[in-house]
């Protein structure tokens, strides 16, 4: 384990602000969550209204 300990000793200490940036939520697809929410509302709205022709749906 001596080699592992030396490895960590050689690394420079990271500033707290820089370290905190690693844990900021990351969203690679901008607008994707909003798109999903809009689709969810659309599906819920369709589920709340019965079909005008009950014979067309089982």
C-alpha cells in the first residue's frame, strides 16, 4: 500500500470550490426534461378524456 499512499501525497490539494463543481447536477441534453414533462401532460390529458367512440377501443 505504500505506493498508493505516495500517489495521493503527490497530488495537489483541490480547492473546495473546484471540488464542489464536480457534484453540480449535469444535464447534457438541454430542454429534454421540459420535453418529457410536456409529453407527460399530453398523455395525462388524453387519459382523462374518454374516447368519443367506445367501440373503437377495447
